[in-house]
C-alpha cells in the first residue's frame, strides 16, 4: 500500500533551546562563515561609530567611553537575562563591546599617553588575565558553555578586552609602522587565514583558534573603519563617520534577515 504523502512544511528557525536535554544549547551563535562576516562588519561599525561620538561630535574619549560603557552593561545584562539565543540581542551586544573598545583603546593610547605599543601591551595582559581567571574559576573557556551567569560574564568581559586590544593593534600597525590602513588591512586579512588553515588542517584546540581569530578580526575592522572615513589624502575613502556607520549597520541588519542563525550546541 502506498504511504500517504505528508505535506511538506518549511523548516523554521529555532533559536530557543530544544526540549531534548541530551542536546543542550547556549546563548551564542554557531561559529560559521556568517559569524565571521558579521563579526568583521560589527567591529568595523564599532570603529566608525566610536569615532563618530568621540571625534566628530567632539565628546572626547573619556565621555564617549562612559556612554558606550553604559550601553555595554545594559546589553550584557539583557543578554544574561534572556532565556534563549536571540541573534539581534547577541549582535547588539557585540556592537556595544566594539564601540566601547574603540573609545577605551583611544583613551588608553592617547589620553593616558602610553602610546599604541604601551596600550596594546596593557590590553593584552588584561585579555590573557581574563582568560586565565575564567579557566581557573570555571575550568573551561569554551564558547559553547555560555549557559550560566558567571560563564556569560567572563565571556563578555573577555570579548570587551579583545575588542579593545584589537583597536590598539590596528592603530599601531596602520600608524606607527607606516603601513597605512589598506596595508594593515591586508596584513590582518592574511593573518586571519592562519587560524582558518589550522582549523582545517590540524587538531589544535578549537577554543584557542577561536580566540586567536576573534582577536584578529578586531584590528581588521579597526583599519577598515579608518579606511572608510579617513580623508583621501590619508589613504581613506572619505566617507563620513555617520554615513559609514549607517551603511555598516544596514549591512548587518540585511545579513541577519537573510541568513537566520542557530544557537551553538553547548560544550559538555
């Protein structure tokens, strides 16, 4: 007897944790190519958006950092209170970390007078210290373990330090070494191929490769943001900071609408 054909129902995006307890999920997205495209766009937006407030509006690095720090705290609190993975909330929090990281790095590098190299060294120490404390406290730093409040706090604080470090590295490479924005973008773009190749060809820790790639996307975004808004005489494309920010934000929104994301499976 021929079985009756069941009507085909198109699959729906599932961002909530599944009922099956054998497959627990976290509140971060799967790490796919889409993740990295959005990460670079968000970090570039952080550069143009942070500079728009601190420089274009003339608020200065300290006041702009205070504003973005408030937005960062609010976004992280909302992310922690959420019961499931929400792409819009997650990427809003990423943007909050990267705008805060931009103005905070500029404050450390310029207002404190320690320079790009000093700021990069300080922020690298803070990033490594955050990862070490995270591992010492919870026993793991896997990105797929974001289900408890302490793990989420460590995750977002570490991301904030990585975003700030990336800004300082981008400025140091583009300005101090004389490579310019396009040259620095090429350098960091090539460097990003290294963890990608290691992921495909080696058995190195996926967590280690993730954080290496995550840090490297920030200086790439920083120099791309500067390349968009700096004058033509300085090697930029002379987009206004607000115009560039609006274009990048529209791109992120379109990507999120066109390509739904799933939550990452939680690490056991």
